[in-house]
C-alpha cells in the first residue's frame, strides 16, 4: 500500500495547529517569492553606484535583516565606506520601480493565510519598508486580509531582536505565547524565539 506524502500546505497546517490567536507572517521569501528580485536590485545598485561586484548569496544569508543593516554588512565585507542609508534607499527605490512586478506568491503559505482569515488575527512583520511591503501584498491581492503590519524602522530594533514581533502582538492585543510566526530566514526565527513565540520555517518544508 502506497503512503502519500503530505503536501507542504498540509504540513504547514499540521505544524501550526493549536490554540493560537494570531499568525504573523514574514513577507519576502515567506509570502512573496521575490528574493531573486531583491537580490537583483542589491547587485545592480552595488555595481552601478558603489563599484562592488556583489555576490548575491549574501542576500539569502541575511534574509530577514532590515535593508539598512544588510547594506552595512555589505560595506564591512567589501571594505567599502558609504552611507548605508543611501544605499538602502537606492536599492529599495530600484526594487520598487523595476523589480517588484516580478513578485510571485509562495502558494502554500498564501493559501494558509487566506484560509485562516477570520479564525485568527493576521499580521505581516517585515524588514522591508512599509511602502514596498504594502505594494507587495497588493500585488499578491491580500492587503485587505492583514490586520496589522510592522515594517522596517517602526521599532527601535529590527530582526533578529524581538521588537517587531512583540509590536505586532501588542497591536493585535494578543499574548506573544499565542502567536505563531512564519519565516524563511535565521534572523526572523531568532526574533520569534526572543519574543517567546512559536515558529515555523516555511522554506524547510
């Protein structure tokens, strides 16, 4: 008798069953299949404005970090002196203008969110700018399903610190222990753990 392997959606539902009151989703790489597009924007700005031949794998490595902190790390690794805020602004603008339309859904995660609307509160917690995250969620056609967003610069510290997830829980009126976090990066997982929340790595399913 052949035993069927559960789909990633079924695995996700099983892993996130329990007495949760809020589901908190990362955006890039978790709900949105757009990490290649983000990487392209980083690489183009690094090359054209800072004369850096950027190895794009650093972007996957630093998944979940606020954009400014990623730019700071690029400067350290390539021994370049520049204003990371300006780099981040240029990267974000290029992504918004040129690459964001390439965004595709991570289907099984998007389905999970949609199927839990009205059953739990929905938050999106991202290291991206609010304008970019809002546009991404609009492209995915789920912006109206989200109860709260916490984005880059809206807490004193970003991921891997607990501040973004704790702010989302506070705004939703939910105890952190009743929140489930959906992530695709180490920084986001560290943030969830520090916030006292359960978590799942969707990219590992």
